[in-house]
C-alpha cells in the first residue's frame, strides 16, 4: 500500500494581498481614530473658549467698567489741580478746597503740610498753577483706584523775573467715599 502524501492546500490569497488588506484596514482605522481625536480636541477647545468668555464676562461685570475708569481719571485730574495750585493771597480758600477733594485721613496729613509751608508761601508771595499734561488709570476696583499723572506746576514768586516750571510725576490713590472719588494718598514717582 502506497500512501499518498497529504495534499497541501494553497491559500487563495497571496501573502502580499493579505498584507495590503491588513495595512488598508489599519490605515482606515487610524484615519477614523484621528478624525475622532480631532473632533474631541475641537469640542474641548470650544468648551474652554466658552468658559473663558463666560469668566471674562463675569469679571467685567464685577470689576469697574469704562465709565468708572473715566470717572476716576476725571476726578484725579481735577483733584491734582486743586492740591498743587495755590495763591498766597487765598491760602484759607486753598485749605478749604483741599479738604473737599481728600479723604479725612489724608486731608488731615495734607493740612499739616500746608500749615508748615504757609509762612514760606506768604513771604515769597508764591502763586502756583498745576496743569496735567498726561494721565492714566493704573488700576481700579469699585472703591479704590491708582492714577499716574504728569503734572507741570508753574510757580511765580516775589522777586523772580520769570516763573519756574516743575515737571512731576505723581501717583494718586483715590477712594470712593459717599459717591465721590477722593484723594487718599499722593506719591511722587
């Protein structure tokens, strides 16, 4: 009896075809996974942007708006003119005017300074006029603000042939008191 060797069955698919099919399936899977990943990232980015916009809107609503900054800037420019402008003939009026634009605490400190230099202002017959050349709100909350100002103060005195001009930079701290922005501090910068 002769035995016949078992017959080898040949695969219907050539190995190159099988590899091509597997690669094609993997490629399609990768494209689908990439598309899904991009969609997820885009959706997450849109969600994050919406959250950021919502947060910014809440911050804008809670913090001072453009109107508050405008009011603070106008008060600072006006108040610095009151504080830095004086006439030796009207020092009592000057003292009263400075009280109207300062907080109680700062007004008391400022009044001491004015009293200390009053004899010099009288003897020199000093007249000073302050002009704001530029100003900007540094920061502001609903009740406190800091404003930077560039101020030119022109001063005339007895015996001087020409007025002197002093250019200063100051930072005013303002407090909202009874609906009015009042100077709470002056700092040279």
